[in-house]
C-alpha cells in the first residue's frame, strides 16, 4: 500500500457504476422507459451524466452503432 487512501464513497460509486453497466447489458434490447431510468438512478447517488452515458451506450447497442469511448484527452470536449 502506498499510503494513498481511497474514499469509501468512491469505492461504492465504482461498484454501483459496474452494477449499472451489468443491468444495462442484461436488458440492452429492452425499450427504455421511465421505469428502467428510475432503476438506473437508484444505483448512483448523483449520476445524471453517467446514467445519460449508459442510455446512449444502450441506444448504440440497440441500433447497431459502434459504442463510443471518450478518451481522457477529449473529456473536456464531451
């Protein structure tokens, strides 16, 4: 261990983000309605942007579009 502490909230948010991705993959072909969006938001504390990106990813999968990746260098333009 290097002495760098990891905040518990960060660990929980990362785990919840992974769970959100798993939920989305399991239902990637389902129509996006208010109910799944509510479920997506319950997994994250303040994840409006992350939920939006998951929905865009799901829409890409549903429409045969190659999902996008935003690289660190392009984050400011996203």
